[in-house]
C-alpha cells in the first residue's frame, strides 16, 4: 500500500491537481476489489463477461488510476501525466479514455444509478456478472442515491454491491445518521466494516445476498496513511508545495 | 401520436431483444399489452426521473437500447445533467420520448409546460433531436434511428398535421418552391404554414429532424435572402444552423414560443391565438418580412 500511497502523493504533487485524502480513503477497498473480487482482465478491459466497478465519487480518481496501473490496465508511465492537457487521466475518470473505467463520473450521485442500470441490464440478459460501486458519504446527500436504493431493492439486484466510503467528510454539512439502518430500511442487506482492514473488506465483499442488493458501510479515514492529511479538510482538494511534499513523503517512508 | 408511439415501440420490442422500455409512471395503460408480452423489458420505473436516465445509461453500457418515456419538463429540464453526463459525455445511445412539450398541457400550468426542451438539449453535443409532425413521421423516424448508437430526443405532440410527407431521418423536406423567401416549418406547425403560404411565392421547408441538421437541403433552398422560422418551442434553437447554411447574409424573422411564463390556463388553441400561432398571423408576419 505504501507504494500506491506514494504514487498518489507524487502524482498530485507533480500535476498540482487531485484529491489526495479522498483517494487514500478508498485505497484498501480498491486494492481488495481488484486483487480478490473483480473478475476483470486488464488485457481485455471490455471482456463481455467481466464484472463491473464504478467509482461514483470520481474525484478519488488518483486512487483508482494507481490501482488500475498496478494491475496492468495501462502503462504506469501514464500516471505521471495525470491531469496534463493530453493525458487520458483526468481529475475525474473518463470511460472513453481510460482502460478499465466503466463510467465517466465526477458529478456526484450518478455512479450508483448507472450501476443499478448495469446490474439490471445484466439481469435482463441473464448474465451472471456482479457490479460494484463506491459512493461517498457526502455524495449520499444526493437524492439520486436514495432513488437508486429504492430501485435496486425493488428490482432485487443481488448482483449489485454498493460500498459507502464513510469517512465523515460530509458531517460538516448533513448528519446522515445511521447509514446501515437507512440502507436496511430501503430493503438492502447491509453491514458496517473497517474500511482499512483488507481481510474484513474481502469477507464483506464475498457476502452472499440473495434477492437483495448489498450495502457495505466502510468506516474509513480521509487521508488514511499520512497523519498530516487525516481528517484535515484543508487538504480535500489541494496539492502540496515542495516543502509540504517532502514532509508528507517522510511520513510515508 | 401517442398511440403510434405504443404501436411502434411494441413492434420494436417484438423484433429487437435489446429494446427496453422505461416509463415514468405514465403510459402504463397504453402499454398494457407490452407489459404482458415483454415483462423482462417493459418497466414502470416510477417517479424518479433523474435516476431513470442514469439507469438507462447503465442499460446502454450493457448493450441494451433504452427507451425512456415521460412528460417533457421532467424528462428534459429536470434531467439535464443526467442527459449531459451519462449519455452525452459517455457517448451512449438511447431514446428519450416526451409528451406534453410546450403548452400541450395548457390547463396544468407552467410546471407542466416545456417550451425549453429543444433549446436546452441543443446545448448537449451530439444529442439528436426529432420533432415529428405526424404519427407516420414518428413511426418512420423512430424506426430509422432508435438503434443508431446516439442519444435521441423525440418530441411527441398533441396535434398532428393533416399533410402527409414522406420523411427521412436527418433530412428536410421541400414542400414547395418560391422566390420571395423561405419559410421553415418545424414538426406540427406544417399545416398552418402550408395554409398561410398557399397564395404567396415562398419556399416552404419542413423540418422533423433538427439535429443532425440537414444543411444541404436548407442551403439549396434559401431564397430571396429572407427566412421565416416557425418553431413550436422557444425561438432560436436552429437559427445558428440556418445562418451557417446560408452563403449570403440573411434577414431572419421568427415565430416561436416567447420566453415568458404562460400563466393562463385554458386550451392549447387559446394559447396559440394569444401567441400568434395562427395562419393569419403567420401570413402577416411573412408578408411583412418579404416586403421589407
């Protein structure tokens, strides 16, 4: 994980762009998904039999790009071009540019209903693949999240798993209350886990959930792994200057 | 036109297993046979239009062809960002079919009026926009384009032209040729334009596909350097295309829905009268333009 964390930091520093803490918040989940769960082939990213993953909170793209590059979806050298004019890697992921990206997200509240559509489309075609999506807790303010929660349970989408990156970044605006109870009351199977414990993440993602969608509330720390960034809202969308970069890198070493 | 929509979509559901119909809790009775015959591909999704559009884009990602149907303001104005991001930006194909555009639901007030549908969708690159003037137009244009990989917006109207013209997707029809100017009639306004211009020497062009715009036909048929555009939504959606189509400077006049809230109720015919969508007013306005 240190290697991926370092890459995220370096690429945000060199590009002067990116949401570092949001990316670190979901890094363990992404790693488990791409290492243990998703049936995907980096050499055939459009394989018709693949599982689907959507990063609904698209601003954490740096984290997704690092994992996709590590898994061989594209050349790692491209990470250095993050957010440059002709780069395929933007501040939010683009499905028409980045191998392995299934939906172009950025505006919050779109990825989950798109995932519902993919899951429903697979069901209509009697296909067996699964669909995974990560949403943020701030994103859960959006009405479309709860519209989608209704749709997913009504249509019995047991091929859909929604992971909520619950790093409490949205607390300063709205109190979401008990998310597990909320998803449960919408008809989902639901559980709360430590979003930085990879064994716990893997076990949760492998949970059977017949006839209902699964919501995993992942308790995470925004900026996880670098103390100076952890739960520090000043760093939400900020890239470090030279001095800060050196300090943050020291923490990682 | 709504009955034709049901007939056309039922035919497509029968022959194309990729077609999936999503209703926003309208048209459920009309599609009762489709619900029975294709339970895996016909859904009353509910009254959650934004998620319906995003969900439709997800269906499209898996290779299906979504057809989404609800009332114009909820399908377009409410879902503008979903159409922009989830279909436009993602380059996904699908079909949006509205009813109740402009003031077709005159008595229901401004929340249910939608003269902005066509102009706002023009702001999303690559969205194709179709305004049929008859049931036959809809049937032809929908069948020609529903699976073309682009997002299309079909605007069903409560009124139909009596004039039947063989239309083709992406092509304008020249109804008659004259020398004093060109009148462009969009969709259901053709009858009024034909009647208004029967005794004057103008070219009449009938447009049902607004995008892709048939530049070639319009270019060849601009006469007298004067164009009168008759469009059933907020004026201006195709003006740029017409200006670009002309090799020479043009004098252009418009009859469209004015940008004001239509706070009266009544019937669409009463609104027509108030706004000047009458044969008499169309003729007066065209004469004024060509004699200036």
